[in-house]
């Protein structure tokens, strides 16, 4: 359950700026390779009063350089 924040709690929060974009890059390159895959399979053919279940698999890989 989510609790509402009071003004005092919000005032106590701290923020910090990130370094400049030039500082975050390496050798003037910044790229990311993202691959995602969702797959699921279910078959229920030529049958009466039956059920078919399917479990889905999700894969996400990120490479950044």
C-alpha cells in the first residue's frame, strides 16, 4: 500500500545533478544494443472439452559501450 508523503518528507529529499554528457561518454561513442524476445506456444486441436496452457518466456539483453 502506498503512503502519502508529507511536505516535511519531501523537503528532506536530496537531488544531485548528473555529470555532463561529455563526461559520461567514452571516446566520443555511446551506443546500446537491445534485443528482446517474447515466445509462447499452445496447441489444442481436434479435441473436445479440453484445455491448453501456455507459459510465456521473455528475454531482454542490453549491451552498452
